């Protein structure tokens, strides 16, 4: 199983991310990261890398893409920009060949003032923790400062609008397989990277399609729409009398859905449905990979069909790593990253939506009944802003509290304590059939965490 390797300060669980033009997401940092990434590729035997870049709809995207590309060209790379394109679109382009690496400028589900950078290898996979740590080391390396090609060895930049069209055409082909039904749909593109192509992707849908979150202005990405605001989709589905709602995040690597009553269909339910379909058609391999955040009921439900579930840390690249390790053909997160490894190399919300619909059709599933038939274990997640959170997590006192909690929940629940990889938070997750006991255990753990945090501040 992939686990975090070297200590890193810039990269989190999904690339580098910060408020754009501040902290670790300034043009200066983007330029340096571009140089460091290119040097990383050169050291691995690619003398003049050809790198495909893309961004979401944030106003800061052009600022950071041009800075990143300048750094790459300064180190000798050739840049092909796809412009505004979902993150999985870069994975698609890399998988089909012709590029040595990729980079996406996006902060995914975060508000418009944030932005980030994600790097991909030639096969369309996100870099490992250790690879990202190596890139960080290059930032302060004298070798990078000395590596300054001149003349014909300086890289070039070009924009290629056909790259986005290639990805959209592939999605249209995938969606055609799911067009056997005529359900009315509501599509929420989060005013993000999917906004420009959802009309094309769902253009052949036999039923009525209503769109929202497709009017990007550079500042409204994820603003009251998309996967972070499912109440918006829920209202739209009920108001339009649609059969299904589909919402993406800013870079469209995540998807969540809701039924005609507006009830959320999350990644766990999608894995349950898609897993059974892929098993039926021989695409599932050894089973399904889910993160530590997925509900315990997912394992119970898939076990009914003889499907194994493998757990991994949070993050779609850890999902993919575990899939490759175990031979599982499907993996995903409760939050909506879904990976079918025979088709995609990273979470792809647009493809996952079409695969979910096709799975429902082929299995004879009624989306209206899925939530009722998935009575998940009660689960509570608390996000605590705690100073010195890594020291808190390493505290023997917290470990003692965790052991006590597990004894209380023995056989009927579980506890997870973790540090967020994208936000300055310590997360407490408790899950149990007994909701009162679940809340009691969570209260005790939160009290312990805060006491430890206060004692550390006192010294």
C-alpha cells in the first residue's frame, strides 16, 4: 500500500495548493516548480520533455500556468497547453501517448481564491510522495540554478485547442453506452473545468438535460454549486422533476449524484453499484479499493456478492496505488473520486457519471431506491483546527484514548484519527451502529485532542 514517504512542506495529498499569489502558490513558486519538475524528468532520461498543461476556470489560472510553463521552458521543456480542461483530461491525453508528463493548475473543490499544481507522469498517473519530495529538494539544489539551457535548447510553448476536443469526443463515446434510457437529468458543472464540455458530453442524451454551474467568470468556481453544495443540485432536481442529478467539482475529477427526491448518492453507493456491474462483465479484477473514510456498510454490501474490499489512505492516488498493488479494477472515495482502471488513470467525474448510469441500466437498478437500500453505519466527522496537529497525533495520551474508544466499539464500529493533507485540520471519524455510543466516543476523543493541544501551547 502506498503511504506517505519523505516529509514535504509544499505538496499535500493532491499536489501543491494555497491561496493564489500568496504562500506556496505565487508565480515565483510556480516558475521554480516548473524548473524543478523539468529537471526531475531530465534526470530520469528525458532530455527535452514534452509536457501537456491544463487549468480550470479560476482567474489566477493563466497567471500560474504561464509562470509554470516559463519555468519548464527555462529548463528545456516543450509545452503544449490544452487550455481549460478537467484534470482527468490530462490523464487521458497522457495515456494515449505523445507526451512525457503533464501538469494541471487547479485547486479542485476549493474556493476561487485558491489554486494549485498537480504533476503527472507519462502514463497519466499522479506522482508518488517520494517523487514530489524529490522535486521539492530540487527547489534548493545548486544543480537547478546552474541548469540554464540557451539557444535552441530553450523550450517552446504552444496552445492546442484540439486536445480538449479529443477528451470530449472520448467522453461522448463513453456516454453513448449509457444512453439507453431517457431519464431527465440535471448537470451541475460547478462553474469549473467541465462547464465548457458538458453540453457536448451529454448532447446525445435521449432525455431532457438541464444545466447549471456552466457560466464561469473566473471567480464563481464552486461558488454555491458543485459537489461542495449538493443542496443546490437537490433543489434543482426536485424543481425540474428530474430523475437524477449529477454534480462535479472545479476540476471535474469528482462526481456526486442525487436521486429524484434530492437525496445524495455518494462515492460509496457508486462503488457498490459500479462494482457489481464490473464484476458481471469481467472488468473488476480482484475487487474494489475504498479509503479509510468509506462506510463499513460498503464492505458488507459488496461481500454479499462475493466482492472483496481493500482499504487505503485518503487520496485518489493512494486509491490507484492500492488498486495496482491488489489487482482491483475499481476504486474510489466517499467524496466522489471514482477510478475504473481499465479506462482512466485518475478520478474522472465525467466518465464515472456515465459508468454509474450504465451500471444502473445494465443491472436493472432503480436510482430512487439506492439510498434506502444502503442503510449506512451512523458516522460523525469532526474537523478540528489544532496547532501542532502532528505532535498531537503522536501523543501517547491520544493513543491511549483511541485504544479505549476501540474497546467500546469492539465489533460494532471504528475510529479514525488523521491529519488533513489539504487543510490545516485534524480529523476525527467515528462510525458505529449505536449512534449514541458513536457521539459519546467522538466527544471523548475531541476533548482529549483539545487538552493535548492546550498542553503543547503552554510550553
